[in-house]
C-alpha cells in the first residue's frame, strides 16, 4: 500500500503514536510522518506509506500554516502551556499594542530554538539537558514568517491573542509567542496550537481516526492519496523507451524530456505513459533519477 494520508492528529497523542496507529489499522510495515507535532498540538499530520516514504523529505520541507493562542503575562519553561510557570506579570496590553510590533516578526528573522526541543547537541536531545536543569547556549537559526496576523484579542489580567502564522520548516511557534511577549515587556507563552495546513494538505480535507476506521470497514480507501499527491515539483514526461532506463538509475538527455527547464539542481516529477515513476534532478543538461518509485 503506497500513498499519503492527510491525518488529523488529535491533541494528547505523539506523532509517533499516530504513525503506529496507521500501521496497525492498515496492516503496513513502512510508514512515517512528515513533520512532528508536539503531543499537545492537534492538526494536519501527513503520513507517508510504502514507497511514498521516499518522498517524505519533500513534504517535510513544505511551509506550514498554524492558528495559535498566545497568553501574555505568563512565562513558562517550555514556552507552552505544558510547562512550569517561571514568571507572572499581569499585562497592561491591548491588541493595538501587539499589532504595532508584529511587523518585526515577519519575513526572515533569527530564532533561538527552545531548550525543550528534539534538536541534538553532543549526541543528546536538548530536552534531555532541560529536564536535568541544564541550559545550553543555542545558535540562532534563520526562519521565515510569511504571515503573522492578529485574528482576535481577549482583554484581561492575562490577555490572549489568536494568531494566524504561516512559516517555513523549523519554526518554533511557541518560541515566536515567547519572543512576542519579550518584545512587549510582559512575557508570554503559547497556550494553544492547531496546524491548519502542511504544504498542500489542509485541515478541511484531513481524516480523523474514526473516519479512517469507518472507511476501512466499508472497503473504502479514499483517504489514501496516491503519489505524487502533494508533491510541489514541476512535471516532465519521458517516452516509455527511456522510462526503464530511469528506473534503473540511468540519466536521460534533455532531447528525450518533455517538460520543465533544464536548470542545474532543479527537481521534477517524472511521468511516463501517465504513470508517476519518480523524482529526477537536472545536471549539465541530463536528467538523473533521484527518487525511483518502481
């Protein structure tokens, strides 16, 4: 069984547990998700099955779209609602105050990853150091925030903001909320997060565990998207006479390729006789196989 499931992961479950559920339900051995969601976070979690796991790196690299709630005046050690409260500072803050600083957090910005994260240093996850009470220096990483909009604002002793965030892979939304709190002077943490979209996979078209179970009981596999669904690469076509060479790892000259330009490094979806046969990469006017599906 090969394909991608646009899964709606519920809060309270790890991404690994979601993959394990899919494996059991479908009786497949090979499956993997395309970008971890923290246990407390719900939303879109694309899962690749079988040969589609060869394409996971492309889905992981695609942009993400979130709806987050930031609570101001409360700082936690994990930068989210699961952590220990480190600082309480009732906030005299309005939605207009927050909107004035949002432009500083749009575009390309540097972000220091949180200690409570799965990043590794000297062979250990950062969260392992954090649980031992050790705080390490971390290098800032360049991220890109394409959208950061205030959707709604709730006044109070600890005011709350609902934010829509579109960003690149590797962005920590809880760190973004924390940094917004530092910028306005009262601190903040991420109190809620929902992933609305991962690449082309949207929440409105996602499947719950219950819906998948119901479909399977009726012999329906409509939840399984066949490759190259979701692959955002330009398509090219090869004649059948060159398809077999591609499958065996041999390069093909540009004169045999119908489709996208030949710029070095460009990756393309490769089809032959209407069948998706893999991903190719251009180099010196030749199309080389990069991911072969059959």
